[in-house]
C-alpha cells in the first residue's frame, strides 16, 4: 500500500463516540504525511453530524449531554471506493434507523475493501451485516451483552482488539487507538507506528489480550 | 461546581491537533451526563474549521495531509462567559495570525476563568499571553525548543502534566487525556474520574511525572 493512495473511509452518525473516531484518525492524520491518504467522512446526508446521541438512545439523565459537530465529505450514496472502512460505535447505534443504515453500507462495501475496522459498538453493525458469521471479533465491554445477543459471531470477551482475516475489531472507545497502532504496524511498518505514537506521546498497549475492562464490567461472566 | 452549570470553552483553529481536543472532550462529553455542562466550541468565525494545517505551517511532505472538519458554536467575539477554557495545540499554532488571536483571546478571558487548561503546544499561546510568567508549565516534547524560547516560564521538561494555581498544562497530544483525568478527579471527584475512564476503557497515567517522551525526543538535554 506504500505506492498508491490509501482510500480511508470513516462512518459518522448522530451519537457517534468522539474518541472512537478521533483516536484512530489522529494516527491516520499523522500517517498521511508519510504515506499518501485520501479521507472520506461518510454520513447519511451532507448535513453536519453531532456526537450528541438522539434523545431516545440516552440513558436517563437530568442533564443535556454536550457534544461536538463534524462535517461529512460524502454520503452513504456517493462515497468513493475505499480500501479501509472504519465503523465507530456510540449511543447512536441504539437508534434502529442509524443501526440499519450503517449495517447496510458496511455490508455493501465489504466485498471491495482491503480492511474493515470497527471500534467499540461499531462491531455490532459489522456483525449485523453478516460478515462476522463464524469469525472472531470483540466489542465494548461495558455493553458486552449487546454483542453476545448475536450468536453467529465468535465473540472474544477478553481482548483489547481481535483480527480475523481482514476484519479488525477493538474493544470500547480508547481501545481503538491500540488497534490502530497494531494495524499500522502490521499493514505499513512497525517503525512508522512507533514514530507516530511517539509524536502523539501515546504509549500503546501492544498485547491484544491486555484487557482489564472485561473483569471491571462483567464480573459475573468470569 | 456540582450544583451549577459548568461552562466549558474549547478553542479550535485551522491545524488544531484532533486528539488534543477530542481526548479531553471524550471525558467531558461523558461527564456531562452526571454533571451539568455547557460547551462552546470557539473559533475566529462561524465557518467550519479543519484539522488540516495551513500549508506554510507544515513540515515538507509530498503528500496532502488528511483532516477532519468541525463546526464552531461561537467566535472569539461572541463566546459566552466561561468557567473552564481548553487551549489545544497543533501545527496551526505556527501561523502567526492564529497564534496571536488565540493568545489574545486567552489573555482577555483568563481573569474570569476558574480554570485554564492547555494541551500540547497550546501552552505556547498561554505563555505568550503572559499569564505563565514565573509559573510552572509543560508542553509538547517533540517541539520542546518552541516552549523554552519563552524564558519567562518555568518549563518542566519531564512531566505528563503540570498544575500551577488554576492553570493546567499537559505534554503533547495524548497527554491531554491524562491531564483531564487528573483534573476531573481533583475538581469533581476521583470516583467519577475512574468511572469515566472505565467506560472509555482508558487506563490513565496518574503520575504527573511519568514521561518517557522527554528522553525520546530530547536525548541531548538529559
């Protein structure tokens, strides 16, 4: 992938988890100085998209959740061909329309991707697309029961991230950064990954089995 | 701060480092379910703002750097009163106009803030505002010489973050997450900070003196 432009697509939707997207993209933003990249931020329409979840997807709170607003570059209908697709999670995935649209886009695009990456509950939509059937994957540990509702996938409970073929899935939110570090080390070079992490002053967890959060959130499943 | 709304402002500008802003905001987004917050994203104008740095601020590269586009909610002129102001860094700080505008806004607002937070090279602008004179602070280690150009500040070279009075400054990019964890633990509660980090599946560095990156980037200064 070093001599051609890598076409990276990232799906966003109302209520995406900011760090699910921004953690991996900080790596790719920096990588794009060394390797040629084209980035598409893909949403339902070209309207701006907020990380504030749709009201009905939020756990009860008397306060208004704050959030940030991003602009997409493409829609599900006009996104260009992609080499890598990143599917984030977040409370927005609990909206049925959002869930189904992202699932449908992921299913349609998977056959022409080189790599599919998911962070957090993004893997629920990858699973719903049927492309994880009989394969290993992981997901957010705080919301682990949402993953195991899908019995077609071999869910790995204690994992920072999981690779099965060309599908990479990480655990919740911050785990996306460690998955991205490992992805860049594998697909580009370990020296480049190390250099990017040092520039970010980020110390990655490099063991995919490192995962204190499964015990923290699922003591009954031990 | 638990009974009133905390008014949080975050400055953005062309070429802000995505994770400088998104790391701390992932914490504050989640905190806003537990404590009432109001967020202002503040820029020069209401136009969208990209993380792609202005061309002349970028180290030479034959490739086009990719980036993401955010929408501000306020301008430097109409931003509301704030309790907390977060000033990020990034290559955009190397543009003189951007640098001076953020410095000027920070200087104007500091007297009415409860807390001022900077991430990465954001501290260069806080320093230029004169409010770090004779005080301790830290900054990005990859670009450490930019900080030490300002002789009025007691720069701390080996620090993940530094607190002096009501001014918190972190080292580069990812260090902003650890500073934010410590800030929330101090100003709100350590239990809440721990809960947010567990939900983010983030293991914070809780020792402000933990800093392998100073040695990595400044071997001659050891």
